[in-house]
């Protein structure tokens, strides 16, 4: 029964939708990781930008202008993290934890100040990014039902997989990012400023994550609710790590986690206790990471055993 | 031929911890020569070159390049001025291709946005062909053998227009065949007008390809010579000769029971090269076994396996009659092993902790210093004060961070800790390197006292003074094997010893290194 449900085009359509925010954040994580910094602040950035999306789209009464400003804000948070880590020499993990904790409290405070409510942004008339149907594709059986009628940002996220891939592997800046992440000394010995590269990477990382944040409250849902990022930033970290920090790999693993999220959404309607069902995406992540580490360990053993 | 391209005059470099790495050295380079910079590890060769390449700034002295005085503040400036350096540890990005590594930082562009991969490959091929380097520029660097990686490094420097090429111990990681190939390449580079600085301590190699040699010892210049006019024996004497003769009162050796027995020990390094290659020896209580040798001939790996830091070895090590693999490091230490590590800053101490904390890292768990839950701080403080007094550690109090002390005093803290446990075996690796004469002679005196009290000691040192003065038996290690063993240390000629250290001479009969089969 569940298998039938999973193979239905409706489910796959929902899975793709659930994948979108994770995918944006996973791409953000991949770029940061390629430059040699783990961006653990993704969770906080998602939450912040989910709120900013609601506020700015309402302020401009335009979803697109709201998205643009939200992306700038996301970039700023990424830049701020870089500033803490590179200039003030804070530990990257600690700085990220600080940003995540601040996000928890500050979003509630800002929401309260703007809307007078501390739980949900119902009183803000925010504008969301619409869904669109794809001409021609929508008429293909099965595939049409899966791919068409998605949010524009879902399509953008898929395009981003390609763009980030091109950026990392086909441009000089991408080459330098990878060089800095892999051997900082080598990059510096030929005159590349590793700090500069990391500032750029973390800023781009923030911008990408902010698109995921905007989607959460302006596409996936139509409102901001407190804590709505719900661990997706951390799931994305796992996704990009398991995907070898490549855009394509991150995409594939994000699909898996998005799928788990979608299953959990469906099962909540059933008879299983919903606490158990809600655990699914996180349990999938944990099991996925475990299997990934195990296979890596085996590979290492094979290599050293020689 | 004799146009001078580079002069480094009266260069002085003192590191923040007070070590004088280079002292008033003058170095001169003629266009188109291969110039050897010769000296033992720690003699200051690398530091001198780091000054030239802009990695270290000198306290004193001037650099004159092509007749104009220059101030090189960073490697980037050095590169722009036509100086290239091939580091001992390669500065390559493993997952990138050869071509990508070569153009990194100065990538050719396409549509001003994308990397022009075709162009990068083309340019890399061009430069490789120009200098007859056989290499597939599309291959990933991580898949290349070491010899080829080095070629990539050289090509990288040439691509950036290096006229002067500094090679830091280029043959250290190469097989004999790769070395041969490298030398052919270097000669070609020379023909094309490049000037090469060849840092090494291998005399036969210098004889083979160098025109002139500048010799360094203990941070000082020992002169520049035409290689064809100087014999290897003379070079080795200049390189490792003794400065001052110190005499210690030593009682005649009184051998007791065997405490360590090593048979056919082999250690393979991460690169697959045998670092220790079939060593056997015995060590008895009451003696000092000196192991002399130029650094990097397996001493580090030997110490690692003897002290239990690594158990990746073949062969047999037994300590106090028990297989060494059966001991944990703590059991080994509790049974009486002390270890003075080669590098006091990485293995010897925690520099951000205070003297007291550093003095008891090996015994804080003992009932003498710790109750069931809490440390006995009073006891620790008393003992720390005692040790500071006994070992003449110059400090404000035991609360001072170890990192604030001078090198010699840090070493004294390490030695005080290691010697305060009443050890039965001491493994001392370069116990007096880089510290002042007073501290050094204090530590040596202590080592002798312990030997007289019946402790077994392995003394590993590149300092000939030290091993000749202290050892009861002396073995010379060369490329992971003992090249010679001397039971009568007093009669050793230092020039002779130098020959063993540099692998010019080696004995097959190592009589006296093991006591009984």
C-alpha cells in the first residue's frame, strides 16, 4: 500500500516540493564545504530568511522583490559568519551555533514586533511565489504529473544544481574555491587569498540558503511559523556531506531526504502516532549518515590494507 | 658564465623563540649554475631560502637581485621577481588535474567568465614540452607518483616565469631512478639559462650535478666552494665537524640485565618506502646506546615504535622481556620508560598550559598525586617547585605557561617531567637541539647520572659532540639501517663517522650491536 503510494505521481510531486528547501541549503553547504568551511549556520539562515521573506514580500507587495531583498539578507548573514570566522578567528562551529540560537529567539521577537503575534504570521499579508504548469511536459503521462504544477522556486532549485556545478567546475573562481578548500597552503603559495575566497563562498552560501528560507514561508507554506526550518539546515548539511559536497551528489541525497519528509507528511494523516511519523526525515538522515560513514570506513580500510 | 644574479649579504634570522636559525650568512648565485646549499637538518638552509622566497623576513641583511636591492615580503613578490620554489612538501591540490594545478591563480579565461580548460591544457603542454617533461597534463595529481608530482611543482614555477629555482631537498622523496631523471631535467634547465639552488645534505648528489656549493653549519656559513675542487670528505667535515669539545666525567660502564631487545625491525612509511629496514639491537641497563645519523634516516620512525606511539611495524621488540605490542603507552611508561621527544613543542609539551600541568602529564593518575576524584594540588605544587629548583628552570613561578619560556627552559621542563618518574629506560631524541650550551650540558650531565644509576638509555642525535661524548656504544643509522657500529667510542675519528652518516661507507659486519642471539 505504501509502495503504491510512493510510486504514485502525486507522491513524487510532493517529494520534489519537500526536497526544494533542503536542496537549496544543501547546495549552500556544498559551496561552503568546498572552500573548506562547514556552514553550520544554515539552519539559522533558513529560519531568518523564512521570516524576512514574509516581511519583505509584504512590504513591497511583490514576491520577487521580497525574494531579492531576502537573498541580500541571506548573503549578509553568510558574510557575517565569514567575518566571525576569518577576521575574528572564532571557531566556525561555535559562530554558527550562535547564529542558530539567535535565529530561534530573534525571529520570534521580530515577528512579535511586526505582527503582534508570536507564533504565526497570519496577520501579515505576504505574497507567495506561485506554482506554474509546464506546457508540453504537463501532458506527458506520469512525468507531467510529477514535474509540472510545481512552485517556480522548485524549478529554480533544480536549475541551481546545474549552475552551481558549472560555477564550481567551469569557472576560475570555482577552481580557486576548490583549491583553497583542499590545500590552503598550495593556493596561497600561488597568490590566492584564501580569506577572500572563503568570504565569497560563505556569502554565496548564505544567498542560496535564503532562497530555501523564502520558499519555506512563501511557497511550501504560505505563512511563517516559529521554528519552521525544523532542522532542514542540518539535514542539508548531511545531504551535502553524503553527496561528497558536489552539487549533483547533494541533489540526489536531498531527494532521498525530501522523499522521507513527504512520506512523513502523508503518514501523518494515517493511524500511526504522529510523533513517530514526524521522526522519519531525521531517522532517515541518521541512518543515511551511518551507512555513508560505514562505507567510507570500509573504503579506507581497503585502501590502507593494501 | 660568471654574471652574478643574486647576492644575499649578512642575512640574520632569529625566530621568536630565540633560536638563531641563520647567523650572518652570505650567499651568492651565478647565472646558469646549479648551486648546492649544503648542511645538516637544522643548519639553517631552509630558513635562508625562506628568507629569499619571502616566507620569513630577516632581522638583518640585504638581498640584491640582478644588481638592485630588493625587499621580498611575500612568496607572491618572489614569484613576480622570477624566483620559484619547490617545497619539500608539495604545494599541490590533489583532486585537480596537472594542468589546473599549473595554472592555478592565473587561469586563462573564456568569455571572461569560464575557465578555458583547453587553453590551460595547451599552455601546460607547451611548457612541459619546452622543458622535455613527459607528463599527461590531464591526469589528476593525486594519481601521480611522487616523482611526477615534483615535476608538476617544477612546471608550476617555470610557468610563472621562474629564472631562479629553489629545490628544497628534492631527492628526499624520490627513488634512485626518479632522482636520475630529475638530474637530467635539471641539467636541461641549466642549459636553458635557469639558475638552480639545490638544497641537500647528500654529498654524492652534489658531486654529481652541482657546480658550486655553499656549506652551512649551525646557522653559520662555512664558505662557498667549487664542487670539483673539494672532496666529499672535506665537505662532510665542514658540514658535521665538531665545534667545541666538552668532557664529562664518566664512570666505566657497568652492564646489567638486557631491558630491550629488537630484532629485524621494519617500518614502512605512508608513501610505501621502508623507513626502518631490518634493525636489530640489544640495550642493557647501565649503558648509553648512541644512534648517530643525519636526520630523516629513520630515527623518527624508530622512536615512534620503541615508545609505543605506533605499532605498525614488522619484526620483534621486547621490553623488559615482554612483547612491546602487549603494552599500552601508559603501561609502558608506568613500567619505567621515559621519552624525550624530538620536537618539544608538538609532542613534548602543551604550550598553553602552565609548568605544573606540563610536569605531571605522565603521572597525574598515580596515587601519589591523585585521590579517587580530586587531584592532590598541594602535593603537585610542592613537587613542581622542587623540580623547578632541581632542574634550574628559569621562570616566574610554576603557574607560568610553558609557551612563554625560552626553548632551553621548555626542554628542561620536559626533561624534568621525564626524569622525575625514576625511569629505567630513557629514549632521548635530540635532547639538546636548539638550546643554549648551559642547558644542553646540564641535560647531558643528567643523562650520565641516570646511566651511572643503572638506567638504560638510547640517545638519538645529529649532534656529533653529544653522541661521541655520551655514548658507551655508538651505532650510525643511514636509510633505516645501521651502517656502522662502534663499541669503543673514544677512538672514533669524526671524519670517519661522517662517512658512515652520509652513507659513503658502510659495514656489513655489525659486531657488538646485539649481545646474545
